């Protein structure tokens, strides 16, 4: 049944810009731990005579966003008033950009499995957020919190270039990475720093069907699941010859269902008009070029560099996602420093992916660790064959948990982690292992390569992991020749 219909998906993403103050007022832009209605002033309340003052920091972040989306910002943009009436919008209109947005065009490129995709961007515009209506459970009343009123948003509108929930989820994740790496937003999805509105239509042909818009999704999983549900719901309606209504819907995460909220408005319902209190925003190429020269490296840059080192795509994506919360290059900078030594770079990447990042996700409180020093000394111990791979893993795990000692090598020795390269001691252990495993010894003599790995494992077990594996292999081969 599903194959008879073609779903089409577009996404509008509201990105909260990481400015210190709001878009048009001096009130704080960070409401994560604030009491209701404490981050407001006369402009946010919409008091008569209050005049908005444009925050130039938001303009710089919008320009960064344009560059991250592979386009140039518009040299002239302007603000409009979007009229609607709701308790959390005290002015009776929202300040936004309609006819002349700051960004036109651009694209987001990403992979879905092994397939490369590009989703085009229609536009992106600056706007002030509304407040928030709160509906206490079991109550017959609503409360209004205006802390978010005036929060600076960049609404990024995609073309309807996606045709599956998996494509939409991948697009949302890549857009998130682009905005985070461009230092445009704090990207706290839980607190709504990026919110996704998904437009879904289903049609029996290549024409667009009647769309629904499911609003305020704040996780990649909810984007995927809401779209899957909408495709299924609309397909079933078409199968029953019922009409699909253009409407705004919400998402019930507990029930994994969308639900109807209101009929979908058209642009003329909002009675857009130029905002008379705000002049046009005019920039020049010199301003754009200055910002462009300071842009951080993009996810695409890091993917190319990590790919040249030889990392697998799953490792690359793990590193890209984990690196977000670190200042500057963070994890990725540790690898880049070793880019001319691919073996060392891959070794550090493996430690990060398999030890550091999983540990960081589970540790409630971790000590501040100089990772540059830790991994430099771990590399030195590895290259001098003083620690086995398991010994290095245990050492790194301990030091990330406990903090760094003055001398890492001395600490490793005191903990019994340093490999033994004592040929006499290892030769004695090898003799015991060969005597106790005559069949494996004979297999090695007969040229069965895998059997020597078994014998090395037995040597490592008897030495409690301290025997140098390379030296153990050499001694095994020598004893079996004699």
C-alpha cells in the first residue's frame, strides 16, 4: 500500500542564536534556569512607546549561518510585522522578516547510508520568538511566561526535497552539526535551542499532496517518528478515499502520535507589513569577508581530514558529534596534530571513540584532564612497546577517571601495567606454554598461522598481560625451530 504513494517532506528549523541578550531588547537570552517572567523588560512586555533596538550580534550569527549553508547573506534585508493574537504575544504581532530575508538559497549536503544527498534551502530569516503558554496538569487555566519573548531566532526553511523519514532525520542532524560548528547556537535541544517543524504530504503521483505541519519537535528521533506517523496516517486516509486537511499538528511523544491543533493559516491571514520602527539591515562584502575569515572549520572539513587518515565513517560521525561541546577543535584537534603520522592519528582516534567518549557520557563528574598531555604520553608508551593495547586502555581509563599524575610512565609502572621485555622471563613462560599445549605447538610447526596467536594468548595469560606480545611471538618461533 505504502509504495503506491510518494511522501514529500520539507522542514522549517528555528535556531536560537547564542547572543547574550535578546533580538530587540537588553534582557538575557538564556532562560534555562530562570524563574518565569524574570528575563523581561518594557520591550518584551510590548508596553506602549517601547521601541526595539536591533542586536548586531544576531546579524553576525546570521551571516555565519549563511556561510555554513554554502551561500552569501543578502546585502539588504528588512523586518516585518506578522500579526496574530495569542496570550504569549503581548505586542499582537511578531517581528520577523517576510519580503526581504537575510538569507536566500543555500543547501545542506549529507549522507543517508551510502547515498549522498543535497537538500536545498529556500530562505532563512531572523525573527523574535514568542513567549510560552503553560497549561498546569489538571488545571482549568493557563499561565504565560514571557522569558522567551524576543529571543533571537533564525528560521531556516528547506525545499521539499526529502521523501522519507530517514532522509529528514539525517538532514536535521546535519543542519544541527552545521549550526553548532559555525558557533551560531548553543544547540541545547532539550531547552528548545533548535526546534523542527516538519511539513509532510503524500501523493499517488509526483504532484505535491495536501500537507500537514507538525510543530516544535526537539529531537532527531521525534522528527523521524512524527514523519513516519504522518506518512502512515495520510496514506490510510487516501486509501479510504478520505480528504486530507491542511492543518497544524502537535506531537505526543508518549503515544508516538501526531494530533490536530488548528487549521493551517495562509500568509495573507497574518497581514504582514513593514515594521516602521526598524530600518532596513544593510551590510557590505567587506563585513561578510571579515566574518568569513574567522569561520571555524566545518563538519565537511573534518570529514575530509579524518577520511584521509583512514577512519571509518561511523568513527568520524562519533567524533563529530562528541566534539561539539568542546571549545575550539577539542577531540578533533588532538587527531589533527598527528595528521602527518596516520598510524598515531588512528590510534588516538580509536582511544577517543572506544574509551574517552563512552566514559565521558557515563561519568557524572569527571576531573579536568589535559588530554593533549595524556595522549602524547600514551603514544610514547605505545610506540616504545612498554604497554600492550589492553594496558593502554586500562591506563587511559584510569587517568580520565582519576586525573593525571606528575609522571604517567612511573604511574603505569607502579600499577603493574608496563610490559615485560625480559627475554629470560618470557622464554621460561613460553617453554611452559609449549609443554602444556603440544597440539597447538605442532600446528605452528605445520604452518598453521592462527595457532601461534593461541600460544601468544596463553603467554599473556600466564604473565598477567605483562609479556611483550611481539617478543613473545619471536621467542615462540625460535623455541619451535629448535
